[in-house]
C-alpha cells in the first residue's frame, strides 16, 4: 500500500450523516453531528459538522471544510454548511 497526497478544495456534499445524543463523552458538544462527505475531488471523508442545527442536515447538503484546533494544539478537519449565494 502506498500513500499519496491530493490538494483538496474543502468543498463537498453530505453523502450520509448521523446525529449522536447518547452516550455523552467529556470533551464533546452534543448533539454531535457526524457526516460522510463526498469531496469535489472525488474522495470521501468522515468528520464532525459544526455550526449547524441537527434538523437542518440533509443528504446532498453543500459543506466546506475547516481545520479546528483545540487548546492543546491538536488539529482536525471539520465541516460547516457552505455559504449560499456567494455571501
């Protein structure tokens, strides 16, 4: 198995998702929305969806990636709903 690198735009659409309410683990904000995203470049990634009401998540929803950094400097990709209408 070989690794390769692909620069990604961070744009994608929600292919699937789940909303977790229980069990609640320390360090996470609930409800926790986990999405499977089809990236524009043709690959998939699973990550947390932030800045979104759980009732607003839907299949095909446009999302954009950002890098979240916690207080310890740990960085992880997350998504938020894409800005609509170019705003």
